[in-house]
């Protein structure tokens, strides 16, 4: 039987990183087995849902590259959803739920109770064969109540999660339910519903939760919890996908940097780890840096320009060669593109704002004659390239009897406003002789 899996989030405001990993694991399993990945929006709770929240889910999956395989044709023929199907919405499937409720009522498997409809739960323990957790035996319900019957349609006519979830999985032919371990307590109810409809349930695989580094449960306010922040902070989707793969899954050979195509080939449910995963932001940053260093030049430029524009730095008015030369000095030096405006904004601003702590150390009176002498040496250069600039600075330092760093620090601060950044001689070459001399002159006034 062909594998059919689904990701079924509720649109309640944001896409949690745990939900994104669940989507990824489902997508990987579908790709590994040649199956189908379905996206189903569980939006039956109208009071909590919004189109904005739906868009957050759709855009998050698009950003990760986790495209779903089937669904109704979308009416939107433009934008990111051009040519895209789906997703399915539970709010558009109410007739299915009503039909299934009536079937249970007619067979005596459900009954009306105080305006609601309750499912007549079996009294025998239910064995849950789980592909990750192992066999789990549930007695009646997770609370082991004397009356395990549960509501499937509230008194307001609204079907509940447990019921619609099972009906959709049944009618969509879902073969494997891969979801967070927090849903394990619901699974006995779901199995009983499947059997009440006369079908065997899908295979279940409950994956470990993602915890904070200190072992606490990750809430939406915790660092790294919202998928949206990764795009906003200039992370690469391939780095985030790679890191999410490692949260609860192991390729068994201690390899950590894996292209998605390699993960698809290796991924299988038995390799999912049993213990909860702990979120390690530093490890994610390391992976991000590795992927960032390997970016093709054109994509690096594109993402850099986008990050600069987002920070209010418009590069359109500058020569393309200048912009590329400036960005080339940043390759391998930043990990996320959100760092770029602070790291290299001096290339694209006329006004330089000096870091106050660095100014206290470098803009001191004794440095004024030294910087003046260096400005004079720079002004005499016929070729204003990195090699010539380095030679000139070291010659002045030798003449003054000081180390090169005595000149490097104030000149860097004068030209960039920062105490650190790209290679000094290369950034001076990019900025150009006229601007370098002007910025050093401005700094001399501060030294005075």
C-alpha cells in the first residue's frame, strides 16, 4: 500500500518549531517511501482561527520547501501559491462529519447526552502499537475513569478534535500518523473510533518533544520557538531543515551536516529517537554558518541585498560592482543575514556613527598625529588596493615606532564606526580613496 501521511496544524497564531519538525518528518517519510504528503488545516474552532494564522502555516512550509502533494485547486493564480493545490480545510468538510455521526448513532455506537453527542467507548484496554514508542496499553482512557465515553459533538453542534481527526484520516486514506508524543494520550480514543467505523487504524509514530536547553517545555515565547523568526532573522531554510532533522532523529553515523536529498535517502521511522530532544541554538548557528559559507555568489548577493533593504539600506542607487565587492568581504564572516546591516552597513551609509566604547579607546589625543600621518601616506598612494594600503600602514607604524594595531584600530573605527568587521585593507579598497580620506579626516576632528 502506498504511504499517505499528513500534517494537520490548527491555525492559532504561529507555527511552532515542533510543528515544523512534525511536518518535516512526515514530508521526509513520504519522500523516502515514494508516498503522498497531505496538508490539512484543522480549523473547526472558528473563534480561534484566522486567515493570517493560516498564511503563517502555508508560508512557513513554503519557506522550508515542504510542498504538499494534493488538495483542492486554489483560486489564487498569482503569488507563492501559483500552481499549488490545497490544503484541505476541515471547515469545508462538515458534511463528512455529520454523515459519520449519523452512522455511529444509527448503529448504537453513539448517543445524545445533555444536548451533546457522546461516543460509546469500549471498556476493554486498548493496545497501541507505536513505531517509535513501542507497545502502549491504555485502560479505558488516559484517566482510567469509570465512564470512558467521550463527547464527539458539543452541544453547540461543533464536532471535537478527536472525531474530525479520525474521520479525515479515514477518508483521506492516511496510512501513518506521525505526530508529537503529546498526542499519545489521545490515541486510544482514535483507535476505538476507527474500529467503530469498521476499519483498522493507521500505524502510529509518536515523535519526541522538543524541549528548551534546560529541559523545560518550549513555549511560544521561548527563543527559537516560532518558525517565522528564522526567516526574519536571516536563517537559511536548508540550515533550519538540517537542524530540525537532528532533533529526534539520528542518521547513525554521527554526520550532522546533511543535504535534504541525503536525509530523504536515509530517513526512516525506526531511526527516530525515543528521548526528548533539547534545542541547541548554538548548534543551529553553527550549521547556519556552514551553509552560509557554501552559498553560490548570486544567492548570497540576493539574500544580502534583501537583508540590507529590510534594515533601510537601499543598494539600488549604488554600482552593482561596488555592492558585490562590499558583500564579498562579508562572505564567511556572518552566520545569519540579520547580522549584515550592523556588520557592513558602513558600505552603504554616508554618515558614520562611532561605537562609543571603541571611540573611548581609539579616539584619544595621542593618536591624532599618528592618524594624520597615515592619512597623508594614504593620500599619496597611486594604487589604492589592499596590498598597497597594508604596506603603507605598516611603513607608517614602523616610522612611528608603534605596532600596526595602534593605527589599525582608529582607522577601522573612522571608516566603519565599528571596532571589528571585514578585513581592514580590503574594506578600505572597496570604499575607495576619496571616501576613506574623507572619513579619516572626519575622525581627526574627533581626535582633536
